[in-house]
C-alpha cells in the first residue's frame, strides 16, 4: 500500500488499469482546497492504492495527517478483503463458492453481507426486468470457457447452463437468513455488483472514522463521499470505450456512485462476432452490440448493477432503461457504429449529488 501526500496539488487523471482487468473510467480529484479555506483547515489530501478483487482499489481522502489517513484506509481495504472472501468466484473457498457446492433444495444459512447483497440483487433484477441477474453463474462460466478456447458453447451446454440459472430458482428467506437453490448446478456470479458494493463499504468505513471527504475507486466503479474541501465535487473523467475509444466526458459529483460498463476490454472474438463479458439473460450469450453505459446513482452498489443492466437493455434495444433508474439515477448509454462513430443517449433523472448538467 502506498501513501502520497500532495496537498494543494492537482491529481492528474488516472487511467486505471491493473491486473489484466477491464476498466473504462478514469478519474481526477479536484485540487485540494486553497490555503486559508476554513472547511479545509488542517486537512491534507492522501491517495492510497491496494489490489483487491482482481483490480486496483484506490482511495483518495482528506485527513489531518498521514497516520490517520493510513489507519482509515487500512481498515477500509480490510473491509474490501473481507467482502472478497465472501463473494469471490476465483477463490474456491469463498462463501459463494461453498454455497454453490451445496445440494439444491438445501436451505443454507449465509452471512449478513451476502444475504444483504442478494436481496439488493433481487430488487435490481425486478427493476431491470431480469436484465441484471446474479444467478447467471453457469452461463458466465461458459463465456469464460469460450474466451479460453475461442469456441462458442454448444446448444446443449447453453441449455444446461440456462436450466441452472434464473432468479425464480433463487429463494431467499429473511426469517432465518438462508439461501436455497431450487435447481441443480446453480452458481452465483456477483461480478456485476460486488465491486460497487465493496466500494460503498470501504467509503462507509472512512466516514465512520470521521473522514467523509473521500472517494473509493474500484476499477470502473466509484463511491464518492463528500466533496474535496472547498470544492463542489470530485471531477471524474469517463472513457466509455477505453482511453483510446472515444466518447470521453468529464463530470463533477459528490455523494454518489458512478460506474461504467461495456465491452472495452472484456470480450472474445469468435467467427466474426465480438462477445462481451456482459450476458443477455434472454440469449444466455455475451452481448454482441457495441454499447457502454455509465450510471450515476445514490450508491455504487446501484450504479454498478444498473450500468451492467443498462448495457443489456440497450443492446437488446429493449425498453425499460428509464424505468429501472427510478427518479434518482442517471444513465448515459453510448453506442458505437461500424465506422467508430459514438452516439450518446441520456436516461433517467439526475441524482442530487451530480453537479454537471448531463
Ligand atoms: P460489470 O463490469 O460491472 O458490468 O460486470 C460484468 C460482470 O458481471 C461479468 O464479468 C459477469 O461476471 C457478470 N455479469 C455478466 N452479465 C450479467 C448480467 N446480465 N447480470 C448480472 N451480472 C452479469
Ligand atoms: Mg456492474
């Protein structure tokens, strides 16, 4: 973990890319407050980075001194590590992986965090009319296999994976905090929401420790806390199709989550088709339409899941994007045509912390 103190300096835009991950958002914090700004009295800007969940988690915070900054960030990163031990599908011993090994029909008690995340996922599945679906684990595995072998799954394999997916097969019982899989071979995949959830949790830890002027970037998922002292918000750069892909824009916001999803880096080319890592639950295949979505929402848990869902909805030219955003989330949907031209659509309503007029 690194600690930088650069009071008064402008943070250069960071093209965040690490661990082979697919990240489209770049970010920049506005300058630390000018000397004499009463709100900023005694606060300095610190930036701390640590690898988690297959990407880099970056914390920018304003604190009285380096020791306090480091202690708070260490606790925030520890929170992320604990959540990863619950949610990772790369760790055979994580709670979700162990859950996947239990026989169908068994009511399995789970941690409060996993139950909370699954309840939120279920709400988002309903709001997005099934576009967001954490039960797609078996289908995501087929996509990963296709990326490795450069062969599409057979119809039979897709049929089997679909039978082992679907929100209707996921039973949550709040009375005893248990999860029951109703179909054989089910496996959860939390890749579309876990980083946003972890960024929110890390930010909450910083706030709990009295450092609200902070932001947590988990790759392309950002949890923004209170603005840098003396500033209206954090200046964020969005690069929906990667840093060289065009469509970049910047915005200023505080107290919101911001996420960007798309096929900028996670895709596989097979027989002339470009299959994104984002799966359309209707076809059980990766999206083949070049779309990306940025969502600004009251939390990173919401922005993360809704950005994934908006790509599915936009690629299928389906209605429902505005509906799933409710009245406090904004989505920018980017489409790239064959000539590389990018168009942008705006959906939903601006959340209170978004200061830019999008
Ligand atoms: P994100 O980068 O947040 O858009 O999440 C993409 C990841 O979410 C994929 O790599 C899968 O692990 C998972 N995923 C893919 N399709 C879906 C979907 N339709 N609903 C929920 N999660 C998905
Ligand atoms: Mg997501």
